[in-house]
């Protein structure tokens, strides 16, 4: 893989994994629009490992508190906000896991196209804007319920369709269900951890032991993805209360329109 392609795709993965603009779309489109060769499954796994590393490091204290609280509850202690959050994250992960097992082959065969990405980019941009404007934004992590977590998890299953954006659809659902922006974003980011582990593990199983991996490219891709993802999470949480979701909505709408123009000119 050329160094420019490697760096561009790794940085793109790190930036778009946690912004509500769809990382899968940005990783699929370069090969289709720019004629770049497919980056390969091993590289996809590597950059997702980078994103996973970033979100675990950023939320390491939260994860520590959640883990300790869950273990205390399992051991007979009282339920707390943190221990309930552990159960909510597990429950919200189930729908996307089941949907992936059932529909992964169909999605890979029929839905990884520019036309699908253009449509989902626009449709889910409108939904994100609506949720940000109309949501009550009064709920927080402490008021999160199992029902809310499950609904966010069901929405997350739609992110298997390229262009939807996992972070985008989970934030949309959280906002629509009354969470404030910070809580919707933080729950989305925490929910990314089991999802990336599951999807990355599934992809890793598809790699054969005999596959000659370009380890230098993979380590560099993972490092670039991790660095950009960590910065993205930090600055997103710092500014989201001030700017809201509309800059991302407009970006998605513009991207979707440009893709439609590309399709029209190519027809």
C-alpha cells in the first residue's frame, strides 16, 4: 500500500469512527471514487484496533469504575449508576451482534455501494438534525434506563448499513430519547468498545494464519488511527455542547449531495 493511502485511510478511520459522519463510508469511498486498491482486511482490523485503543485510554477511569461497580454488584453489593451502566452496555450490544451474524453477508454483497452510502448519509443526517433540535436534552448517564439503552442498541444495528454511522445513529437515538448531548455522546463512545471488539474479532477470524501481513503498515495504521481517534473524542466532547450536531448534519448533507452528483455524472 502506498504511504499516502495508508496515512489517509488510518487518519480518516480515527477521525470518523467517533464523529457522526460514518467511518465505513469514508473507508469504502476512496477505493470507489479515487481508484485506490482495496486496503485489505488486515488493515481494516489494524485501524479498528487503533480506534479501540484510543477509546479505552480516554475512558479508562470510567471503565475502571464501571468494572469495579459491576463486580461489587455481582458479588452481592448494591446496584449503582456505574454497575447499571455495565448491564446497559451489554444489553445494548446484543442487537448489533445478532444483526451482524444474520445480515453481514447480505450487506457485504448488496449494500456497499455509492448509491446506498449517498442515501443513508442524507437520510440519517436529517434524523440527526431533527433529534438534536427536538430532543428534550434533560437526561444524563445517571437517569439512563434499560429501555433507553436497548432502544439505542436497536438503532445501532442500523449502522451495519454503510453510510449510517454507528456513532451518528446512537447519538441520534440518545438525543431523541431525551439524553443531553454529552450523555448521548459518552454512551455512544462507551458502546463503541464492545462493538469494535466484536467486529474486529470477527474480521480477525477471517484472516488466515498463512496470510503474510505487512506488519510495518499495520502498526503504523493502528498508531495513526489511535492518535487521531483520541484527539477526536477529546475535542468532540469539549465542543459539542456549544456547536451542537448541525455542523455534522450539514457535512453529511453536502457529502450525500456530492455523491449523488458523482453518480449522475457517471451514469
